C-alpha cells in the first residue's frame, strides 16, 4: 500500500475544505499513474487513522471522488479506482506524460560492450540447440524436494548455524569438499574451498584479484568468450595460443613465456570450451613444468568434469604439484541445470580470504537454502547417483549424435567425437557459411543457440557448439536433418 500519510498533505489554513484537499490529491495520484484503474483505496477507517482525521471527513472525500467518476464504491467491498475515468483520465494523461526513466541517463557511465544477448526472443522454435546444458527433466525432483523442505524448515526455525558472510552454508562446504576430494583427487582442506553463485562469479572474483591494467594474460585460441571479455575489461592484454587435437599448444606457450612476463593463464584442459578437446597427458606434464619454471597464476576452468565417458579420465591440473599457483574453478550447475547457481573455487587459504572479502561487495551469505539442499543430496548419495545416471545417458546421446553427424554432415564439416562433456564442436568447411545456416534453420523451427564462432575476429573458425545433453534422439535427428537441408541450399 502507498504511504498515504506522506503523500496526502493537509493544510488546515487553506480555504479549501479538508475533504476537498484529500479528493484532489487522490485525483493527482490517479493522473500520475500511481493509482492505476482497479487499485483498491484504503478503508475510510485506516485512512482516517493515518491522516489523524475524523472518519466522516474521509467518507466525504471518497463520496466526492465517486460523484466525479474517479472512484467506484463496490457494495460490501471497497473503494476502487474506476476503470472508466472522466475526461482527464490516466490513460490519456500517461500517453503525454514522460516517465522520469523514459529517456537516456543524464550522467556518465560505462555502457559496456555487448558480450552476448541479454535476452533472446522465443518464437516457439520446435528445437533449441544450446551450448551444452543438462537435461533438467532428468532431475531427481522428489529427492530435491525432500532436501529442500528439510532445509526450509530448518531455516524457518531461526537457528541458522554455520552461515558465513563469505559464502553460504558451512555444511555445504564440508559436503562439497568430501565430494571433490573423492571425484577429482584434489588434496585440500576446507579452508581451501570457496563457494560462489556459479562458476562465472568465481572466474570474476579470481581474475579481479589477479589482473591489473596492462598485465599480460594467456588464453587459448579460440577460448571461452565471456572470460576473455572479463579479462579485457580488467585491462589485460590477451596473448592467444592456438589449439589442436591435443589441447593448447604448450610449445607455443613456452616461446611466449621466454619473451614476455605473463601474469596469468586461463585454461580449460577438460572438454575445452568451445572445441571440446581434452588436453593430452604429454601437454599437461609440459604445462606443469612451465607453471613452476615461470611462476604465473593459472585459472583452471573445469566446468563439466563430472561428465567423462571414458573409464580412465585425466585428473585436473590442480590435483598435481603446482605450488599453489593454480586456482581451480568448477560448477554444479552443469550437473543439476541452470536453476541451481552453485559454483566453487579451490585455492590457497590466503587467496580465498581475499576472495571472501571481495565477495562481500557483491553478494552476502550465498543461497543458504539451495546449498543446504545439495549438501543433503551429497551426504545421502543422491547427487552421485544422479551423475551416474545422466552420465550414461549423455554418453549414449553423444554416440547417437556423433554417428548421425558423420553420416549426414560428414562431407560438410570437420569434427572429433569428444571423450566427455555435453556438446560437439562442428567446424564447417569454408564453402558453408555458418551465419547463413543459422538464419535458415531458424526459419525452419530450429534455433542454434550454442556458442557460434562465425563473425568478426572469429569468422575464420566457422564453427559452433552443438549441445546434445538436453535433447532426446528424436529431436537430435530432426535438428540434424534441418541443418543439413539448410546447408545444402548454400
């Protein structure tokens, strides 16, 4: 309800009767759009109490508004702003009135270059090919509901033990540490683990603590474009190292290190984004030698480690002997889906203390209820069972799509079947303009939303990520058929 005590000001020295002062100020509120048609006015008793007036004065003001058709008096209900207003009505008034927020800001601010669309219109496409997201229809909803209810009831009790200003639930950190030690072989204590609202927040905080304007930062070519944009926003000079079938070319990296002082390396050794390549053991060993020899910070982005289709996956770089130089970043969002914004960072305790202080500038306490929910799922094994189930299904979908792409698009593209993850990297041959293919597929009901590298400095890649995890075989087949027919017309 509006603060009528502050909006309606009575001047008892005014020759205008008090009830008319009230009615006229209500008319102004209606004309300004603060009380749109259908709005319920306060009861005469409540308004009289707020304005410290006799109730009969309020009744007289309301009757005046009713007589002038500004307000309707609904029997046994309330006074409401009329939908059929007199000549000077809000709809015609507002069509001429300019909102104070309708024009551009009258102060200087950073408009910031667009990195990706903030929103995408859904034109009822039959199929949307995403960047590689999980199938949320597979979520164990009953298990999640049970843990969520338990966490909500605990929170409602007002006890809240273990809620930290530096990032949420202590129970979640304890459970997550156990899970990560078990699945990634990373030797750490709880002080080495920091939770965030998604991996993107972790990357932002870590990079912000490391990079200063003018610092040289190494990234792959291509690389995760949002991270690139962040580093450049922080003032970094990016040095790009090419990728091949074994991952980042570490020989090229070594040549760069001999000529430059590097502040940081950003790398995705598992299921590299966007190419899906997993770095070979030989390259990993060489990279670890370079990290020690040249003493630079490393952000290891391991966004979907849990989805490995081989029985002998490589462990993260952070599991090796790196002298505390690696900041390991991951996410449970890729496991559970976009409704769950749960990320984490593993690093030295002093670095995470600085990260905690920085986090308080943008977010306090984290998402306690959701963290407690997932903590319970880790503890009782529900999360592990969900990962095992979906990993098997995603492997089948990867096999199905890879065979389909080889058969239907093999003469149009180059691709290598990944050993894990949730997407294929499809690189089109030069005669097939991906930007045109994307436009044609949309006309046929298939929206390609996976990261597309076909414009500007990335045009020479002419490639995009085909996320398969969230689509069943029927939709995968239909999508490939439409992409094929769209490409054939070029």
